[in-house]
């Protein structure tokens, strides 16, 4: 079964091109004895001498001449298969990417990413998928190309990268009583009515844990699934919500909302992106990640 060794195709291509065992060996960076053994195996496989002695030289047999063009084409295609990708410039690629993006980013960062891609890679389109997709299975199954948001670390199957570490701030409308307070104390913060943003409808969170440690408890007036809906409710009524200090700024400014520091320590919020290894070396996907990284850095700097 040694004739099934596909390495022999490369050896045969070199032998038929050089008509010399020594030159074929040099071409493939191997030894002359190794090339002689390859020629012996090729002769058995084709049941033909392929190259025969004519004085001091080797000349191809009629069977070898028949094979020369086809063998060279097969060898060239095999080399091309394993060569680095030479696909078209990703800046000219036409492609749709499926993204799952945390709600706050879909309203504050994604517009900037769309504008950036219109210049950098106008053939790229984005399709934002609902946040109810399970992260790792959706990436694994190809339902998502990129996830941007709070990334669950530790999955060895998924590539991930931290983009921004955020601080949470309190948000109220201009007429809210807390705007007139010189200092928002934990007591005043707890006495206000609150809007909670929770995709799964959970009213209790880290804020309640911190208030409980201080012997305080807040009243949750409503739980909403999206950051955008919470900010519009804050604009219309006297409730308090929390938002990321830098990434949430564009919407807060657009709605004319006021902010204040949370009067107790809260864990920082880490925003990152995740993708499946199948896309890691894809040049167009790399461009999307590069532009996402750039836009997030600009947003975090407040530019």
C-alpha cells in the first residue's frame, strides 16, 4: 500500500522536473538516498521505470511524459491548499456578521461601529441577535460570530478578550430631588424609587447586597429588560437607575439626564468580546474585532 503515500506526488513532480535524483533531492531539501528510495517506490506504484539511464543522465519514459503535466498540477494544488490564505482584502469583502451585544452597547457603541465599518469595510453588515441566545453553544454552532458584553471567562473552547472595565453611576432626571442634594448618601440613595435593568427579570442584585450590608433596603418600582427603556423611564419619572459611566454617556447626554457617584463600593463591570476558534484566523473577522476594539477604546476615553 506504499503507493498511497501522497508525499510521493511531490517527489515525482521534482524528479520529472529535474530528471535527476540529486537535483530533485536538493529541490525538496532531502538527501539523494532518500530520493532514490522514493523513486523506487514510485516505480513500483506505476509499474514503470519512469526515469531511465541514458549515458550519464536520466531521461523520462513515455509513461513519465504522460504523467508530468498532471502530476505538476496536482502538486501545485496541494501546495496551494496549505499555503497562507490569499483571499481578497477584508476591507473589500462582502459579509454579514451575527453579533450578540449587551443592550447598553447596542444603543451607545454599535452606532459608532456601524459608521466606522462604512468607511473601513463597507461590505461588512451587522445583524444584532437577541440576548436570549446561550453564549458558548451559539458561538460553537455558528449562530453568533461575535459576542460583546459581559463575557463569562474560563471556557477553553472560546477565545475572549477584555475591552473595557467600567464603573457604575447613578442616573436621574433633572427634576429629581437627588439633583438638589449636595451629597447622595447611602440613606438617600436607598430611599429613592429604583428602576432595575435585568434581561431575566431579576430585581435583586449587587446593589441590594451592598445596601443590605449597611442595613438599608431600596424599593424597586419596576424591572425592565433593556437599558434604553430604563433611561426613557428615568427621563419621565422620579426614579433612579444605574448606568456605565463612560459607555452609557452618549445616551445620557442625549436624554439630558443627570448622574452622581454611587455612595458605596460596587464591583467593576468588565466588558469584553468572545468568538469561536473557527473564526480566529479569518481575516475579515479579525478586521471586525480590530474595529470593535478601536471603537470601544474611543468610547471608553469619551472621545
